[in-house]
C-alpha cells in the first residue's frame, strides 16, 4: 500500500499567491484608488507575478546562469522605464 501525501505542492502555493495578488489588483481597480504610490504598487505586484510565473510555471527556478536572468531582465527593464515615466513630472 502506498500512503497518500497531504502536503500542498509548491506550484499550488504559487498559484494561490497569484490568485491573491490578482484579487488585490482587481480590488484596487474597482475601489477607485489612485496616485503614484498605488500605481507603483500595482506595477510591483505585476513584476512579482511575472517572476513567480517564470520561476515556477516556466521552470526557470532550477536553471542557472544566463537563462535564470532572462525573465528578471525582461521584467526589470520595462518596469524600470514605467517607473521612471511615473516619477517624471509632467511638463
């Protein structure tokens, strides 16, 4: 006989975290919150979600070297540029 394990797999935990973060951004949207701080928080949540997807669902967590950094760089460059755009005062 084999025993059935009752622990939750890491991908399930990450999926629940992604659902929670999605719910938070949805709630921010429907509640009408605004401002630079809120916008940057939503951007930060999107970057975290992208990194979690790259690590766990694209399988890059176990990869070392250049390929481990591809998703981070791909998320960091547009995220950094968007942050600069938000922080730059309108002229």
